[in-house]
């Protein structure tokens, strides 16, 4: 059960971030940080099915995390976070079409290892 | 062209930024300002929320009213408000930068939380955690050396026709 929850957290986290990125790229770049621009962005988000789908996936991930925390310790949730970094980089390259070269792969790997080390 | 003219030509070519370079510079600064906002709101949102929830005490209940009670705590409310700002600034950042850039760069929040705990709350940091801080910092530095965005336009092939 624990590992199923870890899998759900990693997958939904990854799916949520990929959908949010695709949705926000579809919506267009936020040009500046003025309050009016940000309010317009938020209004558009609520009509953006990709970002809404991303929110739903992140909500599932959050509730799976709560369930996991209720049956085990927080350190058990760490592998899910670490795996997400690598999985999301993979999907960023092959689904979102980002130019992921060795520096970004190394960065994602170092961060994933660092997150695991921080849990000790 | 005389030799005397050359320095001005060199200045024009290599020193004076073109309109494109100035735009790229401004674009980069705005993106990095957003990165900073995402990291700071993530760190302080979580720290305040954690402080508030510790004051409220353990909630193990099926009743939503017990969770609403947590909102009465000012630290919890402040934490949630800051985390809402974090969510939207993260989305604004994802509209301007690659996911594979944003992920490692914003992981510096982990480092900041650990260091804040160490210097202000005198939390002990084991050698394993120092190693973790070093590894994450290395990852952040490497990602910072890559361009913030490598794609143009939305990834259309991902989006079903009916959603466009």
C-alpha cells in the first residue's frame, strides 16, 4: 500500500507539473509583474482546461501524500519527490519538447540525490 | 577605414547592446525576479504554515470544522496566503521558462529552509544533510548556466484539438 501511494504521488506530481507547464505556455507569457497583469492571468487560468487538469492531478497527489503520512513517516515520501525530478525532466524533453542537455540532466540528478540526503 | 575609427566600431559591435540583447536582458531579469519570488514565497509560506499548525495542535478528524479552526491562527492564515501567491507566481514562471529549468532552480528552497532552521532555530544539520545542501546547490548552479527557455510557442502536439 505504501509503495502504491508513493507511485501515485510521483505520477500525479509529474502529470500536474507537465499539464501546468503546457497550459501556461498555451496561455502565453506573463509579460510583467503588475497586479493587473497577474489578475488577468488568474482569470484566464480558470478557463484553461490544461491548468485545471494540472490542479486536479496535484490535488490527488496532495491527498495521497496525506494518506501516506497517516500510515508512515515523512521520510517515506521522499523517494516520490526525488523520482518526480527525473520523471518531469524526461517528460519535459519528450512531451514538452524542451532542449534538455547534460547540464539539465546533471542538475535534476544532483537535486534528486540532494533531496534524498536531506531526509536523513 | 582608419585605425582611429576602429575602437568605435569595436565598441558598437561588442560593447553597445543591440535592441535584441537589451530585450533578452530585461526578459532574463524578469524571469529571475519570478524565480526569486517563487523561492521566497515557498520558503516563508511553508515556515509560517508549519509554525501555525504546531500552535493549533494535531488535527485528526473527519469534521471540516476542525480544519477551519486552524484558519483562526494568524500564522496558518499568513502561511496559506503566501502559498497562494507561490502557486500563481510558479504558474507565471512556467509561462516564461522551461519546466526542466524551473524544477532544479526552485529546489534552492530546500537549501534555504535547512539554512534558516540552522541559523535562526539552531537546528542540527548532520553531515548527510550538509551533503544534500551541497548537491542541491550544485544542481541549481548547473541549471542556472542553461537558457531559461528553449522552446517557442506552446507544445501543440500535447493539446487535443477540442481544448484549443
